[in-house]
């Protein structure tokens, strides 16, 4: 298959392009319902991050499609797994499992966090924030899905499912929907669960990484319940960047990480600034989420 044929197949992945106009209409409607949830400059940055991420993602997406195609060809299951209803059912869980670990590692490895942090840099949570995608994370994103075509799922099927997941996640970026019935809250990622994920409160830091199903967070110990009456979610970063300059929003954490690497003397410390979770310091307070939560828990037990 020639490169042009790969591009032709990839061009069939149009789901997200049909969804974007719906996203923008929904965002406008939410704005008129709850204007206090929006700030024009902040929303403008969110839209620019969407554009930036789309540009950065193009080449990695093409390369991933080619890799997925060849890995699918190597799979002994490719003739068994076609596009049956049960194959889509299995794929939605496989895709969501991959997304959970991709998203979780984006929070627990500083180099990856630097690419994801733009998505968390807004102090507002609204449907516009959903479009504020991480830019640098588009480079490494597809590596977390590399195992799925070996199970017999073809590249276009995978990209379709990734698009469905992104569409689902758009709608959970809102404060207008309170908690849903308990069975839904137990299984699915909901606006309540995702408000926790975007909160900078210590209780909520690095929790609820789910895409569609919250079950992964429950299974792997990263779940936190929203408790508004005790700890109302405060959105943004633990230290907000206070800028609407799009380039700074997209790159500020890379610059901060490099400054830390430069001032560390030992090679081991330099590597820790790159691969440890955000908040680690060789000469100051350890502000990693797990450390802060442990301190908070200890204080409550005193």
C-alpha cells in the first residue's frame, strides 16, 4: 500500500470533524445559559489550543495509522476480529483502558505532563475547556494504543473508537450537570467525576483519569468522589500561570522543567525532574500529589 493510499484511508476518519460544529454550538448555548462560567480571553485560548493540537498531531497520527495497519496485518486474530457488534464492544473497553493509562501517565510523569498541562491551565470548567487540548501530548499519545491492533482491530476501527471517546469526553466538561443516578456514577465518567479531575484541591489532585468508564480509577486506586459541601472544586493548576498568551500556555511547563533540570547538579536529580511526577524537588518541599494527599490524610488523623 502506497503512502497516498494510507492517507486516503486515514481521511475516512471524519467523525471528529462532524462533531466540532456541534461542540461549538453547544459551547455557545452554555455561554448564554451561564455566562459567569466563561471568560472570553480564556475561551479564545482554548480554541487556539484545539487548533495547535490538531496541527501538531497530524504527522504522529499518520505514522500511528501506518503502524497500526502493519501491526494489524501481523495479528493472528485479524481474520477473527472484523467489525462485528461484539468486536466494537470489546474495543470500547480496550480503547478506554489505553486512554486511562495514557491520561494517568500524563499526570504522573513530568515530561508527559508538560504536554498535557494546557488542558488544565484554565481556572474555568466549561464546554470550551474541553476543546483546550494538550499540545505536546499529541506526539506520544498513540504509543499507548500500540498493542490494540495486535488483538485484531484494524486501524480505521481504532481511530473511530478514539473519536467516539473524545466526543463523549466533551460533554463531561461542565458545571451545569449535577450528579447523575448512582448506577451511572458508579460505571461511567460523569461531569461530577470530571470536575474532580480538573480541580486543584489536594483531595482531588491526579484523580479520575477515566475516558468513558470510571471503573479503571476504581480498580487502580485513582478514584475520588466529588464532595462539594466539604471541598468545592477549585479549577486550574496548583500554581496558575496567569497568562493568555497561547504559546506560553502551550509550552510553559517545558520551560519550567528545563530550568529545574539546569539547576540540578546531579544527573539522577536531572532525570527525576523529567520522569518523576510534577512537584518533585531536589532542594525544596516535595509537592507531588501523592505526597500532599498523604500529608493531608495524616493531618486529619491527628
